[in-house]
């Protein structure tokens, strides 16, 4: 289970399923660790309802560290883009929009529903 603050936001199984679904980089232990860390942060963004859809291909995503800052995330001609300072092409804001948009397709239930079934509010397994 990954935590953001003291709240469980996803578990390793869901983070790996998401990473595999989008063919994110899991090639080496270091890259796998960084990818899963980004996926956990994306899950937390969705969990705390920081993703606001504007239309089918654009979103506003609130910063986790500066709550008065929002990033524009959009899909244009099959390419995702975000105006955050992260140079990685798969920043946590883009991953959060993908998680928000496709969680039922990837997991069956929403990831939040799965976490409620697996863990109590204090993080203990159900």
C-alpha cells in the first residue's frame, strides 16, 4: 500500500496494473520505483479530488503542495501535455487525469472503491 500523508491511496497491485496498462517504464528497479512513486502521487491527486475535467480532453489539476496553483492538462492529437515544471513526459498530473478518466476500465471498480473494500480508514487491512 502506498500512502500520501496518512491516507492509503493505492496498493502495489493497482499501481502495477495502471503502469502496465499504459506501458509505463518498469524496466529497471530504479525506473520501476520512480514510475510507481508517480502513479501513487497520481492516485492521491484523484483520491483528494484535485482533478477537474473541463471537457473530454482537458483538465485542471490542483497542485498537491501549493493548493492555490492549478495545472492545465490536455490531450491534443493523441498526445498528453501539462504546463507543470516537471520535465517528465508522464508527470503525475497527466497520470492523475488518466487515472481519473480510465479507472473503471482498468480496475472494474473505481480505485477509491477498491481501497475502501481493502482497508479501514486508519490504513489497517479490512
